[in-house]
């Protein structure tokens, strides 16, 4: 079928199709497969199906089902597993992918194909009932929120009831608790949607793929396209891959990495990682990817492979890359790679360093920087009087610079303050990509949860915003229009300063000064002058 493409690192992959056909995500995965890097096998429904499926014609529905059936048949052969099988079940992820990367703006559903029958098969195949029940509850919640637009809060409230102790600590639930939770989720799904959760794995897949196609039309996707001046049609491809399980135990986990620091451009592996977790835990902004320090000690072979992958990605793609990965029982799998969103400061530094490293030439570097106003590349740093101020709290720095403004606890209030000419600090318990309109008008973002590579942090960084995440001492009460920051009450409209270099949060307005990457800018100016001289008439 013309709308079906495969991803197969065994050497049987399709020729690498362009992102306008298969989306940027699948295009990157196909290239990874061609490089022989560890990629779960999968198939892609091309962007050509998207508009028809969104329009909802009977012919499009038939084409969707036929293409998915053909893709699953191929994937079963590639994996030796059976979709919905009671012996060796195949579960799949269903992910979006536009022609231009739009982090977090469209949807993903994991663990599709899990039914009461295949759940028992997964337990028999892995000997891990906790994995099976955890996958079950994740699927039901993801399906409810993405396919049926149900609110996530009722599901999360039930999760908190079994994970948060009376003292406020978080405890990991055992398999029995997760089994009870999964059954509660199924009952909740029925009450919210008016129908039982689909027991047919193919029906799950069809509905999931259609919902992911429809997510290209969402308000947040439209706003992101507007902010980034993306002119491509509002369509997406759908990538279906065999699941790999970061939630399979203590030698498994999920992470997001950048091949260089996307804030400063420093040449180092920049990672978030969570043991015994799936990818959505890291990128959603609801958890802190705090296990990265343990990773090289617990899984040194995986860490060494990540360093090798980092070098391979930059050499092969010729740019700073943002990649997602899963570790299943000590084995690394790559799930995505794309050019990393970066601050203008980092863009300058990375371009210069890639030339020095022999990865790109000067002409390529100048072409990449052509859209930047180099005269405006600067960042704010706290002036010397910062030493006289006592920080209220410390967070994880996800965007460099200093932001000074007045606290707003939701996007509507941020808009109102900005409209009156007041600089804004958007303060949230956790950010979601639906907040993208607030990111655009805020000078800085502060969140209680989240990681430096979460989708929201990536978008904020690309927009050049100071962003601090994972501020554990922050509690936001939007209803009362106030927050508590390490015991200090913060009211809406109070002045606040965020130091994106140190991660510190201050009451009031810090004095700031501006600095520029003078050495890198001087080198770029020389390149431009030499290029102009070489093109001038002799």
C-alpha cells in the first residue's frame, strides 16, 4: 500500500522516505535503522491518510483499517509475536509525527493491544505481573484522554491514592496495588465514556491511530505552528512500533538526551532519565528525571553506549540532536532523533564548535545562522548585588539567563498582565504543552515538577525563555491565586526573579546585566567577511 512504510534495523527497511510523507519522527527512525542503531521495528501510516481520516469518510476508514492490518501482519512477522496473543503478545506504541518536529504538540498512546487475554500472555512471557498491570493502567488512561478527550485528573487522583503516603512521600505501588488500580481505571473509563474499554486489539489500534491523526488539528498544535511560522499543512503521519518496556524493573528506564547542552552549547551529554518508567513520564513535565546520576553506575554499559550514540548521531546528522530512548532490562533502544531545539546563544556556540570538530563546514554553519539576528544574541545575568539577596528556592535550570517579572498562575492571567505592559513569570505546578500560548508572552517559567528535557521545557527553550523546573519547594494553589515557595507565600502579581544559570529563585527584582558570546560571534564575523571577499569580483 502506498501509505505504508516500514522501519526495520535488520536491513529490510524501506528506502528512507522524506519527512513530508512519513513525518520527521519516522524519517529519523528510518535513518537510525539504516545506521544499524537499535530501533524497535515498526511501520508508518503516511501523511496522505491524515486529511482523509480527519474528514471522516467511509473510504478513509476502510483504508485506515486495511493499512493497519497490513502493517500489523508485517510487524508480527518481524517480531515473532502476535497482536492480542495469549502466548507471546505484541504490544505497540502509536505516535504522531509531522513533517516539521513539534515537541509535545500532538499525541502518543502506548501499550496498544493489551487486553485481558494478552495481559495474561505478557505475564507468562515476562514473569513480571507488575509490568503487565502497569502497562494496562497506562493504556486505559492514555486511551481515555487521547481518544475520548477525557480529563486526566480522575485517573491521576486514583494513582495518588496508592502512591502518596500519609506523610506526603511517594511510594511505588506493587503488582497487587496496580492490578486493583487498573480495574478501577477500566471502571472509570466506562463511567466517563459510556462504553467499556475495547477488548479487541485491532479496534484499539484503529481508534488510537485515528485519534493521533486528529491531534494534528488541536488548538495547541495550531498555536505552535503559528508561533513558529510553520507553513506545512496541519497533518501528521502515525508511527506504530513494537513496544519496549522501560517499566520492566530496576535495570529498565526511559530517558531523553541532547548530544550537547541546548542552553549553552557545551559539548556534553545532556540527559534526563527515570528508572522503571516509560517515556511519557519523562517528557510530560509531571515528574523530575532525577535518576541520571545513577545511570552510569547502575548500567555502565548503557552509559558507554549512549556516549557512542551521541557521537554517531552528530556525525551522521551533522547537528545537535535531541533523542528519546528506552532501556529494557539493560538493553538500549532509540525511539526518536531530531535536530535539538536550542537557545540562540547555544545555536551560535554549537555552529562554531561543529565547524571546529569537522562535522560541518563554514558555509553550512553560516546557512544555519542566517535566520538569527546575531546582534541580538545575548543573555541576562544577575548583577553583583545578587550576593545581597537570599534565594527563596532552587530548581533545575532548563533555560539560561535571568527573568524578572510578576507572578501569574495561569495563561489567562499571564495574558492580562502582559497586555498591561507588565513582565510575566508564569508559575505552574507543572507545565503542559497546552500552555504554549503562555510561554510565548512570559519572560520566564517556573514549575514545581518536570525535567530539563520535558516537552514544555524544550518549547520554552526554543522560544528563548528562562525556564526553571522541578522546584520541589513550590506548591501552587491556582484556586486561591497564590503559591507557597519554601514557606514564603507568593501572591499573584508579586515580583519574582529566576536565575537560569544557577537555578535559584528570588523574591523581588534582581538587577541584571547583559553578556554576549563575543569570541564565537567574532569568529562568525570573520567567516562572513572571508565568504564575501571570496565572492567579490577580482
